[in-house]
C-alpha cells in the first residue's frame, strides 16, 4: 500500500501539518501549472473517482499520530500530488478524520468548485485554501494550463457561491510569476474579486522550490510589495508567504517511505534531507540509493539541490 500520510511537514500556512496525499501516485490533476513544484501533469483528470478507502486513510493517520507520540500537529491537511477534490471520497474522509480532534484543511486549485458535490465536501473542512492566481481567462490558461472543457467563468462563480456558504476559515493564495500575473492592472482585478468573497487571509506567494518550467521566475521585490500594497488598500488581510526555513519533518519509522511520501508533494532540499537523515539515524547512502533506483530525481534551483519524486 502506498504511503498516504506524510510528515508532519513545516507549512507556511498551517504550522506543523500532517499531510494527506489522497490522490494516488503519479500526479493526477486538472491543471498543469507552470510553477508546480512537483512537475508537469502527465495525467489530466476532471472527473471524480475513488483513489483510497476512507478507512485506510484514517488507519494511516492513527498510525502516524501514534508514532509521532507527543509531537505537535497543528493541522491535518489534504495537499496531495494532484487536485484533492478529484477524490470522490473527500467529504467522507474529512468526516472520519474529525475523530482525532485536529483541525482539517484542504488546499485546492478550485477548478472543480463549480460542482455542488465538491462544494459540499469542502464545506466539511475547518479551513479551505483556494488558488486564485488571476481573474483573467487568458492569464489563467497561461499559468494554470487547465484540462479542456473547464469553463473559467464557472470556476469564478463557484468560488463566489462557496464563499457565501462556507462557515469555516476561507483562505486564498495568489502565486505571482514574473511578467505574467504581476502587473498592477492584474492585481487590481484580483483584489476586486477577493473583496467579493472576503477571505480571512489573502496570501501572496511566489515560486520557492523548483518549478515545472525552468523559465518561470520570481517577480522583482518591488512587484511583490506593490501587490501587497494594492490588496491592502482594498481592506484585505494580506500576507506574503515566503519559504519556511528551519522547520522539522516528521519521522514515522521508515526512512525510505517517509522521504518518498514527503517529496511526492513537497520537494526537499539537499540540506533538508541531510538533516532529516541525521536526526533519524540514516546515512546519505539512503538518498544515493533512491536516486540510483530511479525513484527520485535531483533538480537544481537557485544554485541549490532539490529532490522530488520521479
């Protein structure tokens, strides 16, 4: 059985986050975002299906919590190597995981939020983070590269409906890419839309780990600051999310399975893997063997080595 639960990992939004990879490997998504840290989408999906049984996910979460003992978990987060709402069992999984008394978050690209069944599933979570990189259809296609036959106007309408109905904590994330969605006019239009849906926090991000496309660049600091100022001037609670350094990755007792499950959704730098191995009695030979076996690949980004699932 593939490891479904990973971490906890240090999350920029959710503290120590125990991750749920509820989409089976390899990556399956409705988008192939140019900045995606786990690479391009080879298997496009837009129809919901079952990937795992809810009882199996609950069993693995229980096992992980018991192995972690008294280590802090702030959130159980659905953040798979793909789009979590493709999982037709998502709502039932959220419900069975509530037994652990830990807040549950779902990070979604919102591509299926026009569907009522998806909105109903998401409403069961304590916190939902929606991707809103743009409100311009042309820019959406350029950045998110969606599967065919998804209508952008339906997504925006679905987001508005969900925002009105959702009783939990609604977050949004806008990830800025240099010369694509970092222009003043683009940010102003995003801000007008965000004012309609009233997120608790409107996050601004930028690529911090190796993107799917090598040509993707981080905007100049002035552009990021301007985006912050524009959204702040619209009375939105804005935060810039940056790389979280120094956090600790959870160890559940199996070095190889832990590394593979983490890097499936969260590429680790060379320093992060070395630290993880040192803390948990492993040697760097573990990483070398995984590379030689073809399970993981090495990527250079901003002069630093990263490792992600092949």
